[in-house]
């Protein structure tokens, strides 16, 4: 079976005031359905850069990103955005929820953008909130939820479009260790129960423990795999 998401020979060079920054150099990485791959590395190692390349949020200087057998790097902006919407869900360190919308409305947003009919939106939002254990909190706004609950809303929003791949950049960094464990257990359940493929960047040993595979980054290069 081919990988749901694959990066081959990925490089990203940023032009900055201080000269060129090689944030990512010759990285090969892949993730298949039912697999949780962790990208680990110190601050500045290139984790966010790599996830942005894999998620089609940024373009590599060298190398190729494959969504299944589709060359994402060869797509124009509109086609790439459509592929991202269909196939990928993103979870962010700072949750990225809209404060004036309820949990359910936040989760519904990607479906509205995709033009999903209202009845189907309602059913899918209810499913996603149930999967993350927040069925009873649908009407609350982010400010009325705990950090862990907010991140679970973030995960519900990421999976409501039924993506094959979840990309999460330090999803537990703002959470205490007990809440972080609950959030990462949820991601593990989605991966191993629902067959999602997940790539998670983290420093968190709890997340690393639950990984099927770990890719170690240092100065933008892969320095270890386990
Ligand atoms: N837009 C940019 N322009 C120039 N340099 C950048 C840019 N974004 C990141 N960098 C540099 O690229 C390198 C990798 O950054 P990146 O954000 O990918 O690291 P990270 O592993 O995610 O770090 P952290 O754990 O702190 O989030 C760093 O040296 C950073 O300064
Ligand atoms: Mg980062």
C-alpha cells in the first residue's frame, strides 16, 4: 500500500536578512493509514517548516510531496488548496479557534467553506464532537472551555471533513501533562481506530511514547529514525 502522505528529498531554503537559512535539507518522510509518525527535534530544528511543506501550506525549494499518488508540488494554488481541503486536517499549537463561535460552529466552518449541505453538516459536526468526547459542550464558546477541551474542538474541526491525514504542529505544547496525555490518546485512537494517518511535531515525551515511528530532525536534516 502506498503512503497517504510522502515527502521525498524535501529541502526548504529561506532568504532572510542574515542570508540563506537551510531550514530543511534532503528529508524523506512518509506516513500511511493507521500510523502515527512523530517528528521530533529541538526548537529551530525545522519541524514546522517540514510540516508546512508536507501539508502543502508552503512550497519546497527541492523535492516532492505526494498525496497518495498525486504530486502535490506540481499543482497550482487552487488545485493544491482543493487537495488540502479534501485530504488533510490541521491541528495547531494555539488551537486557532474563532472566539465568537460555539464549539459546534467552529467545527462546522470547514464544511461551510467546502459547500457541504446543512443537514449533512449537522450530522458530521455531531459525529466529530462525539468522537472527541465533547457532545455535551457543542454550544459553548472556546473561552468557556478548558485548554484540553479547546484542543479537542481543534481536532474535531480537523477531522470533520474526513481527511485521510492529520497534521499537527505541537498540539500539546500549551497543555498540562495530564490534559496533553488525554489529547494525544485521542489522536492515537483516531489513528489506530479510524485508520487516520497522522504526522505530529512535538518535544513532548508523552507524544513520542505513543508514536509508531519517530523521525528525529537536527538543523533541518534527519539524524535518526526509530
Ligand atoms: N519564514 C522564515 N524566514 C526565514 N527563516 C525562517 C522562516 N521560518 C523559519 N525559519 C528558520 O528556519 C529554521 C527552522 O524553523 P522551524 O520553525 O521550522 O523550527 P521548529 O523545529 O518548528 O522550531 P520550534 O520547536 O521552535 O517550533 C529556524 O532556523 C528558523 O529561524
Ligand atoms: Mg515549530
